[in-house]
């Protein structure tokens, strides 16, 4: 469908690697939707070239920072101010419906059925389940909604300093109004929940359709041994913030076999990884 798209965001080369893996994982599971990457002006040319091979559209957007260092410091994530840039996705009005996905998500099976849902559909946040997690959400592009969101941000700010706070206070009936807007958790399985509720993960984990590497440590912060197929320096320590080894290996399999060769070509074989 040409008027429906998955949208992601990468403001720098690190998150661009995530976007490459995400886009490849959507293609590997035969999506019929368009793929759009919003990128910051500082994403390097070779990364743009690889993104252009995977995504139908790569759009350069201005970086918008919340500047709310106090709130972000509370969450120990001074880097998240730039997530305000996500709100640009509402301006993609040549699509009638979209699914936004964070660049640190990985698709494990076809999820095109998400397009049957309405704005704003999202899964609960594992930290505060009356809020939705803004790593995966269904939305309807609209300049009017975009304007209202920007006004909302400017006047009220964000309670967590990032996009999730703004979106939850803007779409503030999500938790109570319409259960069809609650996506099942398997569409946004946060890697940290695996350790906070291990029995549930053991029962339902195999049904996961999207894994979200939420938190400070991202898959690209680890390294991978191509000989053994193992992620290096990874220990499974509950509560340590480590990502689940199986999902991490799946991310690295896609990265090393499908993304890295393209990056090497784009950088003229000089890339050292
Ligand atoms: N993001 C980005 N550059 C940054 C930080 C975030 O492009 O420096 C984008 C990226 O799409 C990322 C999303 O904003 O997945 C949300 O940030 P992150 O995933 O780090 O937040 P978390 O899911 O850990 O709360
Ligand atoms: Mn994320």
C-alpha cells in the first residue's frame, strides 16, 4: 500500500545503524508498506546511501531538542531531548496512516496488521503501564495534529523531557478510552521486562513480534564475534540492564550479514568494525 508507511528516526550515525537493522528486518518479513527514515543533518553520507537502499524515503529533518535537562537528568538520559524530533513524523501527510518505530526496535515477524488500528495505538510502558511506550505507535499524519503537538510542547513541556511525556499528555485518554488502542505487549517487548517478570517472558516470550532494546545500552554498543556468532562481553545478569542474549544475537545476525557488507561498500572497504 503506497499510502501507508513505517517511519523511524535516526539523528546520528549510531541510531542510523539501528534504523538499517530495523528496515532490513521489516523487509525480511515481507512488509507490503512503504519505509520512511527521518534523519538528522549530521548523518554521514555513506550511512545515508545505505539507508536509501533499505528505505523508500529518507528525509532530512531539523533536530528539535526539548532542552529540559532537569527532567532528563532524573531519568539519567541527557541524550533524549532530541527525541522531540520524532514529532516531525506527523508532517508526512502524503501517507494516510503510519506506524512509528524507534530505531532500537527489531521486527521478528510480519506486523502489517498494525495498520488496522487507529491513532493513537501503542503498547503499555513497562515502567508505568498507564502510559504508553512511544517506541512503537500507530498514527495518522496531519499538519493540524503536528501544530497542536508543537503548541502543546511549547506551552506545557514534557513531564519526562522526551517525546513519550508529550505524547502521553497529548493523547491523555489512551489508558481509559478505547481498549482497541492498547497494542498487545508482544508488539513492543521491552528487553528490560524480560528480567522484571521472567515467568511471563518464559510463557509468552516466544510470541514476541517486536523487541525494543529500550534503555541506555543499545545493541550497537556491544561487539560481535563473527567466528562464533556470539555477542562479546555479554553477561546475563538480571537487573544489570543487560539486553537479552537471544534477541541481541538476532540483531547482530541481521547487522553483520546484511547491513555491515553494505556499509563496507559505502565506506569503500575502509570501515573498521
Ligand atoms: N533517537 C535518535 N538520536 C538520539 C536519541 C534518540 O535518533 O540521539 C531516536 C531513535 O529513533 C530512538 C528514539 O529516538 O530509537 C528514542 O530514543 P531511545 O530509543 O534511545 O529511547 P528509549 O527507547 O531507550 O527510551
Ligand atoms: Mn527506544
